[in-house]
């Protein structure tokens, strides 16, 4: 064997097994989410004390899991798990066969009914689609991100079309999302040469790095999500200055997160900096815009604040505060405080005293 062949062989082995590892993690994540949805629906229908929790079942589950330091299972993810189970109930046979060593939390008197819960849908929905749609193929080819995109399609036959094409073309989740949003099935229906249109679709080849930085994989494995995956050099430099500036103010800022990702319905947003203010007893969210202020920035910050109110803040916390820092070279600098929800006037006054004043923030941005 030549030396270059040795290097090529080692590299190919490394890449191949990396891909297998990621595929395995994705499958385990899909299995976990299906089982969580199964447990939730089973409890809703047959739990002995389900009436106690009622319509706030998922909210209560999320709070209890959070108190136990279980990450990645906020309310929105639990709703997705429930939807995943109800949409893909027929994956049950293959999933349950792969978790034989896990305790499946179903009362003994219900065990005989499990086959009813996981019976595949009638073939009338899928009869025009070939056998590639077996549960085995779905589980082997799709990550949970794939399933999120597919679950948004309500019509079973239309969903089956995208399932079949994604398997046939080995589409990455991002490519599948793009085809659904661009109405591929409608375009095929209008096309006079349907096969040519489908054959000309070229799936993107996703790198190992692209796969590894998928937030679902990172969250599931417990790996830290590195900010370098989403920041450019300029933004990094500016955030470094702001982070240092606020930490040096000495007015109660406790650094909590940078590029904090929040996920709703499978879509991800990031808050540039998050602090907790020990005096105000609230989170301070900072959003940086390297341009002139736009009205839509307020809406975005309001979205972040509402998320923190509902998903993050504790009962003893005050409502979160948002600071939007905007600048554009050659034009006036704007600093906007988004104080939506701070209807307690005493707290607002305290907030104005404890947070950095507008002149200090202007000076920082101009520097």
C-alpha cells in the first residue's frame, strides 16, 4: 500500500464512521421524541390522575423537567413530540422493536391494545406511492428535522410525495424544507414533463460540520453549542466589546449567555447577549444590529421578551428587559430600550437607575 493510499483510507474511514455516528444520534433522537409523544398521548387518554393536570399537562411537564435540569424539552418541543406521535403513529412497530431494554410506560391492562395504537394507516392514503415509504425507510433516512418539515403538511398523500422524493434523492433536511416552501408538488402538477423536473433536482451535499452543528443533535447529546457556528468576525468583535463593557459597569450584571438560541416550531432564533441582573432580578436581553434601527427590531425583541416570560423567568423574577443597540457608519446612532410589560412604575424607575444610561451606550457604540 502506498503512503497516499494509507492517508486516503484513514480519511475515508474517519468520514464514513462520523456519518454513521451522526445518523445513529439522529435515529435515537427520533425514537426518543416519538416515545415522549406516545407517553403524553397515553397519559392524556388513560392516565389515572390526568384530570388533575388537564389542559396544562404539557406546560406542567416542561416545568418539572426543567426543575430536574433536563434540557431540550421545553413546551414547544413537547408539543412537537406529541404531534410527531399522532402524525407518525405507524412508526410504532419499528421503534418499539428497537427499545426492548427500555421500560415502556404503559399499564399492564393496556398492553394488549398497543398494536391498535401502532397499526399503519390504510394503504388508500399511500397506494399510489411505492414501498419506499415503509416505517423502516422513514426511520433510517429522516432526522427529526425532516419529520418537523413533513408534519407541517396536513394532507397524507402530499406528505407521502415528499417522503418518497426525499428518500429517493437522499435530501438533507434543509433541502426538503426548501422544496416544501417552494411548492414542489404543485410545480410538478403543473409541469408537462414531471420526471424531468424531479430528476433535475440536485440535493445539497451537507458537510459533517453542517450536520454536527444541528441544534437538535447538540441539545440531545449535551454537547456545547459553539458561538463560532453563527457569528462573523465583525459581530464577534462588537459583542466582545459590549459584553466586556456591561460586565465592567458593576451594576449587577451577571453574564449568562451569548448567541442564546431559542427554538419555536423547529425554527431557531438567537439573542446576541443575555445577562441576569441581580439587583433588578430580571433577565436583560441585548440585540445588536450593525445598521440603522428598523421598526421590525422592536417586534423581534418583543418576541424574545415574551419567550423569556413564558419559558425562562421564574416566579420570583421581574419581567425581562430588552436593549436593542443599532448603528450605521456615517449616520446617527440609535439606542432603543424595549420595556414592554414593565407596567410597575416603581420597577421602571429602578430599571432606569440601574441599567446603563443612554449616553454610556451611545459612547460604546460610537467607539
